[in-house]
């Protein structure tokens, strides 16, 4: 089915019709259903890849197609005014989805996968194209950006941002693998990959520009032209600083921000970050 859907999406992208027909909109709804059900995704595990992941460019193109097809319409709810593309309303859930959405201003856009047992604490936001796997908690004021991939049993703590990456279509989006804890006020951007069971301490920021200093393994993790920043499995990362060693910065005693790996996960770490099952 994905191969047939891909061919039809590619054909519609190439045609660029002046007006979209009922059949075109039916095709896009089929595509969004596949996204909602997790049968197609913007990126997926790939054991043969150096990063362990591959981007599905055609899926990202299909998501962008929806913005091209949609018209801006009134989506107001009661006294709250909203205007957005008709192709991307908020997603509706029912009991069989087994997703818990606590009242209080959260929003999940149509065209994203939210697995069974996911808990959404208000207010939070999940954008189109995202993939949030089973048992994960998305806490208050957290954002899961378009095309971001979040694994099973993760905790995206309050005010953290998982930046996604919709464009360019060939770029790998942000990846957070299984059993990862993202502490409060963290930010993961520009296609960074956080491997399974890693822990990001409060206020940690990851992007392509900032190297991560591994004090345990005596190495530096950084993005290159050909590869994203990758945080190793079970790494415990905190926000730190490094001194400027030349010029006025040295004279003024200035330090710049850098993430630091201070340890790798152990039983003590697991005890500290364990979530009470009753909260789920």
C-alpha cells in the first residue's frame, strides 16, 4: 500500500493542478490516515544507516502538499478564534485510540501518529507529521514539532521543545528513541538524534552548532556536513559551559554554553527518573 500511495502522491506533486479535485482531496485524506495510523512516517529505523535512521522524503513532500492544497478557513471553537488550512484540522480521538488528553488547551494536528497509552498534559502541541510512540508522556507546554519521531515510553517534560524538521524535505528530522527522558525546558533541534535510554537534564539544548563534550569517554560529539548530532545510548547530558581561551572573551572571563555528558545511565539514574505508574 505505501508504494501505491507514494506513486500517487508523487504524481500529484508533479502535476501541480490549478484546481484540486474531489479525487485529489480523497487521496490526501488517505495519506493522512496512513500518517495517523503510523503506516507511513517521515523517518523510520534503518539498521543499515550510519545513524540508524532514514528519512522518507516523499512523506515530507506529501505533508507539504497538504499545505498547498488547503485553503485558510474558520476553525473557531466557541469564543476562541482559529483560522488555518482546511487540510489540517485538529485530530479527533476516540476510546479505541487509548490516548489520554487531559483538559486544558492542548492541540494535536491531524496527520500524526500518537500511540496507545500516550499521555498529553495541558497545554501541549503535536504538529502534523510527528510520530509519538506508545506509553510516552508529553508534558505541559511541550512541543513535538512537525515530522519529529519520538519513541516508546519517553517523557517529554514541561516546556521542552522537540523541533521536528519539515524542510528541507531531504533532511532527517529530530529523533528521540525509546525510553528517553527529556528534562524540563530542553530543546532538541536541527535533526539531532537522541539514542535510546538517554537522559537530558533540565535546560539542555542540542543543535548542529553545539558540540557535546563526553567526560566519560573522553570524546566530543558533533554534527558534520554529512551527519547530525547523535547523543549515545544511555548518556546522561546536562547543560554546562566551556571557557573562551583567546581574545577578549578570555580577558573578560567569558564562558559559552555547551552540553556535557557526565555519566552513563545506571541503577541510581533509573531510580531518580522513574515515573510513578499511577500518573499514567
